[in-house]
């Protein structure tokens, strides 16, 4: 599909989503403004619960917009939802396939759901591209995790979408399978010319895959840019300090090279020009027996998030129960 060539693949203007009645509900998206160019890999980086999946729900028309506007592939999400759904694909964190069907039968079912005609050639091309041609007649229950992910992406590409949403596609995968999927994302973007909107809470993943990305926290976009541009925002090392009896902030602030000292929960975050120069001076200035823990963060996407929010994106959390959402998405793709 080549409709609306030259327009943003995705654009939002003051997009907000509130769950609950009246003005006292939960504000899941707070005036989100994004412009994502065609044929790019755009990342949405943030912790679980930040609003990433909610944004996908809104952009795909599954969830209503509370305020603001959004377009996908040049079509208004509110007024032209059918046109939007015809031009999008979707890949979930949890692979949604029919295990009792073969790979080919899963593609056949997807074609039926989307009322596609003359789809067999496209299906064979995708199976060949993903190295699944010799396994197309095997039941999906016999596929490895990597093969299942490949088939799920093939389903998302079958109707030649302009935009593919990938919602936490590597969560729960082992390192090897995750790296394989990284290569697939990069290859799919280049081979098929689609725009990929990738949500993730993996710092390394966003840095490796995304042309541009936005950092989201508590429903708000707090920074946007290329990974290099975002990392350049932090012209400092961050020293994280846990003390047993508090911290004499005037003494620490007076140490040469210190740019900022601020509390972070029960700990302290100290922004310094060089941690290598600062640490010996710190240990000479405060009682070392009161130091419970000390760590250093060099400039990275993690430090950008830490600097902007005062908290970490966090370790991997248990996958939320979103089977109902996945079922909705599969129906929406038809």
C-alpha cells in the first residue's frame, strides 16, 4: 500500500487517554505529541505501566481517544478506523498462533480473516524470507520459540501493511532468541519498507534497533530524539549513593566537579563531571563507614531516564495479563 506517501506514518497531537468516569479517572496518556516518519524504526521506551500499550490501543482504534488527535498512515484514527486497520500489522509480546494448525494453515486463516485474495504468492515469499518454507506443513506446536515469532511477523506482514506495531516483542525470551529477533526487526524494516513502532523497557534493545525513540513515563513523553542525541543530554556521570545516616549535602556539593546533589527516595543521586575524579574526593570528605552502597552510571539511555525521572526503568517485571487485549488486536487486524 502506498496511500498518503510523504505523510507521517504516525502523528499525534496532544493525545490523551483517561480511564474511568469523569475527571477523576486514571490519566494513562497525557498530551502525547509524536511525529514518526515513514519507513523508520521508532522506539517507545519506558517501564511497564508507563502507557506504551495504551498508546498502541489508542492508535489501533481498540481504545477511544479522550482528547487530542492521532493519524496512522495518514488516516484519522477516530474517523477512519477501518482504513487505519487495513494498513497496520501487529506483533505481541506473547505469540498468538493456532498451535493445532500448520504454518501454512495459520497464514490461510489470517488471509481469510482479512478477506485477502491472491495471497499465496505473498505467503510463500514470507515463508522463504523467514526460512520457514520447509516447515510450513508442520504444526506450529512443533515450532521453536524463534520460529513461532517469525511466523507471527509473517502473519502481520501478509496484507502488506504500512505500519507494524511491536509491543514488547522480546519480553521473556532468552538472549539468543532476543538477538535473533533484533536481526529480524532490522531486516523486515529494510526488506519491506514498513514503519515499525517498537515498545520496550529494555535499554539495550532501544539503543540497538531504533532510528529515533521517545522516553515515556507516567503517560507523558519526557524526551525524544535519536539514541545518540538523547545520550548527549547527560554531560555527566551519575553517582548513586546510599547512606546509613543521611548525607551532608553542603559538603558534597562543595567537592570540585559536582554539578548537582539531589535525593532519590532514601538514596542520593550526584551528578559529576568525572566519577573517576570525584570518588576519591568523596571518600575523603564523608565518613566511609556510613556508606552502604555506591554505584556509578556512565552516560546511556538508562542515565537519561534516571536523570529525567530520578528512577530507573527497572528490571524485567512479570508479564501483565493482556490475553484479552491480544484477542482484541487479532480481531482488529481483520
